[in-house]
C-alpha cells in the first residue's frame, strides 16, 4: 500500500477525516509533529468516528524522525510533496507500493526548502481554476490518495 503523511497538521477535524479515509483505503497515516491539536480532542474523534482503531496511525517527533522511520522499514519509497507551488499534476506519476504522499499544514503548506529537496517529478498539485488558493486539506488528500489507489487497481478493496 502507500502512505499519507501530514506535516505539522493544525486542524483536528481534517486529521479526523483523513484517519477515516486511511481506514477505508488501507493507507498508512503518519503525523509529523508538532501537531496543532491533541489527538484525543473530541473534534478528531468525532470526524474519525470509530475508524481510529481501524487505521494505522504513526506519530513522528519531527520530519527527520519520519525519514529515519522510512529508511528503517523494508522496501523502497518515494515521497511526493503535494503542494500548490509546482506545475506537475497529481495524475502524472505512476504510483507504486511504498510511495508517500506528503501534505503540509493547512495555513501555510509545506516549507519551501522541503519542496525544493524533492525531484521535480515528485512535486505534484491538483489542478484548480485560476486565482484559487487551495482545497481543504482532507479533500486534497482524498483526491490524490484515490488516484494513487486507482492506479494500484484498488488493491485490498472489495
């Protein structure tokens, strides 16, 4: 399967929605601290309903701890920075097992230096009409995650 990583997420209901999404598509979820909320917050629980126990959620102290985790597990991985600050579209890559979809915090997105550390082909965006700022984080995660899962023939789905 693939992984979804949230870099310093700020809004509890978005993370709750993404927990639910991951439980339903089989993706692993990584939360890279600091978080802008407590995972036990009622808003996270309400949005994730009873899916929190069905999702594989791992917290990481910081981005380097997340990279160390990826390097220690079996298998290759590629990180795709999901950002409005690039030209490549989310449908361009050929996604594969072990890929990581990395999303930034709701109010500021991924840091420029993190985006720039990725090869151009691993910087992706969702097309939007001119003069649009961005989509809601949980909506953006769903759009890109389902494209990646579709390309993997919806592995694990009934």
